[in-house]
């Protein structure tokens, strides 16, 4: 005779299978969450980090989650649970999307387009299969009130395969115009279509369920209007983007916005009956709000700016963090505890764990997203950085809370099992089966309540396989309110929603204040007030509005002030791309101003002539100066003692050139015979072979950092990717290069690729801090090409480290034993002024524009350091063939490249061979060369072999430059 425990096993088996399905299906979501956190932490060192993080969210997290929850809700809404024999096929689809996403990432980062196509095919096939499976389930089920939701689940599934095709084509070499069109169509179909439709269809039933309130009578009717509008808007905007019609594309996006707004209105009306009480409700509401706002912004941007790549990039943060992530986390915060089951008490405890500090988290996240999404230049860089960190931490709190919720649920189920076992052991034999079965019903896993029209939350799977009492707890509005409010309160440590809201606002305010405190000048605060003169003032104030113009001028450049008046200047930065400031000799300063920003400078009481200038390196030498001239009652200039000043009002600082303290020469502290400092890493001179990929993608991250350029000399370097001299790119004729320039500096920067044959207007424009652009070009001709920052003054930006090389192999370039790259540049340094802002910690030198004018470099270097190759030589073996690519980066000096003890039998300069052993003009191959002469921005290569072991020196044979550091060693040994 079976024991009571044995009798209980069949009843308990079904919940375990239900939980097993959800756990297995949900594993990829957890994997992607962990991987995303890791990538966010190390994204600066990962190529294509922005693309990677976006697709880890959209494909890894969102798509996988949609496949799980759409299947779950389909079964619940249709009261049609699939047999266990169908579960393996569902697992295959979900894990197939995961595998396809991994292949896609590998294909994009590795540059293997064929793998990208395979990945897009796998993902598209899995979603098509998923949509067909939902339609089959809909046909097999009895008619259901919420069949509309399942139909739109299936419809949305067919959007993503179309977007996958667009994505695969985007990975190919495309003209800039077509790239922008496809990118917009790709996002319209995938984000607005697939994700937007699925989310909106789910909210029809999920939203009133979360609120534990009655569904509105007009909910289904409004959804039948809103969802077709959204689908039509998504498809039309994609179609018109592909055909190049900005106005019609904007109209399609506007149509989509109307449909999304209807969903928002429906949610708002439902919430009037009962407002959201925790994170899940506020996060979902915020996500839909971001969808509506961002869709409207997209329509406006396309209407005003056309089909530009930057339109899609501008809205990445609000779409991904505002809509996608918040919607996902809000839905999962409710679905996960409900599907884990365990009975009403377990579900309530698990929901409370997920809801800890819910209003606080939602408040902080949305404020941070809103601030970070502001146009570049509105927020100071440190404020923007801290806001992004705080927002990311608050969103990432979902992960530990999810783990905590699962632990709470497991503990509750274990208590229930223990209590059941205790009752079973003490009951009579004839009552044991009933005692074992009764409590198991509320614990059925995989049941999420759906709203009924009665005002009661009805279990979604009622009517299939058991009583409607199964699932998460069902409560009438009046019965459960107190318990839910108690749970919400206890989960937040007793804090009310209003307290959490205020705490969230305060957190963001503190983050903003901390950013301003770290760099007050970037926020327009003066650390050393204008301080007035000790002389007696008139008590009157002269107010002047000054404009920082795009042509590197202040307007007005001379201010005449009645002697003794206080001068207050309102500075407006009208330069659309460059950061400027205004500094006076008495210490008054505006702080750095981003494009469009305004600041007030209290200069103080004016009794003497006073000079002012823009302190951004190079701007003063280009004419950004202002003279303050005190005048008497007749308007005549006067000096400090009240006598008339007949000197030129335009003199002073405008001609003095350098800032105070710039006379100090950092070269005096440099020992050009010494090794680089301990913290310096020698740059490898080895030139790696060109890859087989035809599309090269690279991100140039502008950073202003302290970098050593000679022993004992660390300068304020303006860099691409954090190194003085940017990364080297290499490819073949016909290859395409797609470069993302991201400006994380304190001023405007740009990039100019000589290897590209493109109009400079768009890709070479200067971008403000926080902005980015995409620079695409096709390599039409071979050679070694310079790239550099083209922001004014160019000489200053290049001397500060913003340059690099692009090597395009000549056709049929012979193989050699060793291949090296040497890029020469010179820099001109002085000590920074004591009041100069934004000098990195540890930097004891800055570029001096006045020294650039004199043409007397401080150091002339190969690959960014004056002595590195004297102490870490290049290497070769006797008789090996060695090719050395050489580029003169400037900004002004060329070079005569020579290897002491060596002779060149092959010389290639500016795209053509000057000398080869087999050339017809070199009879017998006896001709040779001793130097490769290059003017600034020219390049080429030489080839030679070393007949015997020894140490050979390579130099710029303009010995003055060699003595400034343009030399190194080649060690030849057996």
C-alpha cells in the first residue's frame, strides 16, 4: 500500500515540470544580464562597445525574454497549456536565438560578414518559427477574449526577421546614405515593430493585473485601434526610410507615436482606478512614456535633419535604457515571482523582495536617463559621467534583487512543504491524501493573474487543468490593498512612496552637485572670483554681453568701461562645435562653456587696463583675446593713475602669446639618454598584417590624459583611445573603414583621414564634448596615410598627440620577414599656467602654440616617445628582409629617414616605388638609397637586409631633430 508521500508525488510533479520549463527557458536571460554588466564595466577596452551593449540588450535580453513571456501569456490567455512534449521545441527556439546572437557578435567584432549573415538567418528563422507556433496554438484553442494579444504576439514575431535582414546588410560595405537609411529602417522594424508591438499587446492584460484593478471596458477596443496604427507606422517609416523620403518617414513615425500614445492613455485611465504602488508599475509606465516621447522625437528629428545616422544614434539612450530596459525589468519584476509560484504567501513575499525601494529606483533611473539623454554640451562632462554611473547602478540593482526574490520564493516553498509533511504525518491515514493535495493548488508554477471585468484579478490559467484558484493570489481591491501597501512599505525599509520619490530626486541632485564640485569650471563657476580692485569704485556696474564666435574671436574684443565701474560680462558661446572660456589676468573666469552655453563673469572694479583671453590651448594664439579699457568721462582711455593712456588698446595679452609660466622649458628636465619612466609601456613598432575583412570598424575615443613623451616629462596629451599617437589601421585597396569618433574630452575635436576621398563637411566636422559621429570612407589608393584632428588650431591638436597612420597595402605587396611602422612627430611644450583648467593630474607640460610658431620643437619622436626605441630596440636576424613604413605626421617637420650602417634596395614613397632591385631603371639591381625624404604628411616604406649582426641606429638625418629624440636602435642578432 503506497504511503501518503508516495500518493502525493503525482500531484507535485506538474508544478515541478512547470517550474523546470521556465527555469530552463530563462537561463539565457540571466546569462545576458551578467555578461552585460561585465561589458559595461570594461567597455572602454572593447571594440564596437556601443554596438555590442545595444545588441546584448535588444537581442540577448529583450528578444529572449519576449519569447519566454509571449509563450507563457499565450497559454494563460487562451487557457490552452501545451503538453510537455512541445517544451523541447520551445527551448530549441530560445537557445537558437541565443546562439544566433553570439554568432552575430562574433561576426561583427571579427569582421566576418558571412558569419553575420548566418547569425541573422538563425535569429530570423527562430522568430519565424516562434510566430508560427503561436498561430498554431491560437487555432487549436477555443475562442478567447484576449486572443487579440496572441495575434499581435505572432505578428510582431514576423517583424524581427525583416529587421535581421536589414542588420545583415548593414554589416556590409555601404555608402553613407544607404547606411543611414538602413539603420533607421532596422530600428523602426526591430525596436518599434517587434518590441513595441509585443510590449503594447502584453500591457492590455498585464497592466491592470499589476495594479490589481479592473480592466476598462474600452481596453480591447482601444487596443484594436492602437496596435494597427503602431504596426503601420513602423512599416511605413521603414519603407520610406529605405526609399529616401524623410518627410514621409517622419509621418510614419508620427503615426506610430499616435498609436503608442493611445496605449499610454489607456494605461493612464486604468491607473486612475488604482495608482502603481511599486517598481514594477512605475517602471512599466516609465518605459511606455519613453517610447511615446522618443518616437515623437524621432519623427521631429527626421523631419528637421533628414535621414542621418546621427538621428538613430541620438535616441539610443532613451530607446534602450528608457524604453527597453525599464519595460523588461518592470515586467520581469512581476512575472518572475508569479511564475515561481509557491502559494499566495510565497508570491507576495517574492514580489515584495523584487519591489524593494521601487519608487526610489524608478525615480533615480528616469531622472538619470533624462539627464544623460540631453544634447551633448548641456551637462558638464563630470556631471554626465556621475549621472550615468548612478543610473547604471540603480538599474543593475535588478540583478541582486532578482536573486533575492528567488531565494525568498524557494524558502517559502520549503516552509510550505515542511508544513505539508508535518500535517501529513499527524493526520489519519484516510485524510492524508486530502491533506497533501489541498495546499498544492495555490503553488502551481507558471500562473500569472489576468484581469477580469469583475474587479478581481483572475488567474490567467484558470480553466485549464484545474480550478481558477491556482496561481498567484487573487484579491479583491478592498481586501489586498493593506497587505500590498504593507509589503511595499516593508520592502523599502518603511519608507512611503513620497519619501522614496524625494530620496530619488535628492540622490540625482547630489550626483549633479558632485560632478560640479569635481570640475566647477566646466559648469561655469569661477574658483577665483573677479575680485575687484582695492581702488575706490563708483558703485555703478557696466554690463556687457560678449559672444565667442566660430571664427575664434570674441565679439566685442574691446570693452571700454568708465573707470571705477564694476564690469559684469555675460559670455555666450555661439560656436556650434568648440568649447571656449574667458579668463582675465585678475583671475576672473567663466569656466569652460560648451556650445550654446552661457556664463556670467564678474570682472570686478575696473581701474587699470585688463587683458582677457580664451585659455583653451591654441585659441589665444588664434586671436581669442579681449581688452578691457578704463575711460574717463570723455571716453578717453586712462591708465591706473588716472592719466591718459596713449598706448595701443589692442596690445597686451593678445601679443604676449603664452600664459604665465609658459617660459619654463620642460626639455630642461628631460634626459634623452635615459630610459622611459617605470610606468611607461613601449609602443610596439611591429606592423601587423592586414586582415582578410573588407570592412574595418574602429572607435576613436577622444581622451585628454597625462602621458609621458620623454623621460621625466609628462604632458597634457589629447589622444585617440588614450595614447599619444592613435591606433594604426591597415587594409587593402577597396576596403571600407567605418570609424566612430566619440569625444570624451573637454573641448571640440575631430578627425581627418587622408586615406579617404570624401567631402569634409560632415565627417571632418568638429564635435563638442559628449558627441559622436561616424566617418566612413573607402580606400581607393595604396600608401601610408596620415589621420589627425582637424579642429583649429590644427598644429596644436596634432602636437598634443591627435594623429595616427592608415596603411593601405599596394597590390601584390611582397611578403617580408619583419615589418615595422615608425611615425615621426614633434611637440612644443611649456609649463602649464597655474590657473589653466582641465589639466590632467600628473601633467607637467602643455602644448605651447607660440612655440609652434617659432618652429623650435621641444621633442621630435617616433611613435610618441623620444627615447623608447633606444632602450627597446627593433630586432632582426642577419639576411632577413625588413620593411620599415615611415610617416611624417608633423605638425610641421618632415624627416630624412636613414639607418646607420644600412642601405635601402627598395624605396616606396607617396604611393609609388622609387627604387626596386628589379626595376628597368636599375640595371643589375645595383642601385641603392641612403635616405627616405618625407615632407610633413608624407609617407612610404624602405626595405633592406642586414648582412651581419650588430646594433644599427635609425635616425632623422636632420640631426637637430635626431638630437631631440628622433632616433632608435635595430638590434640584429643570430
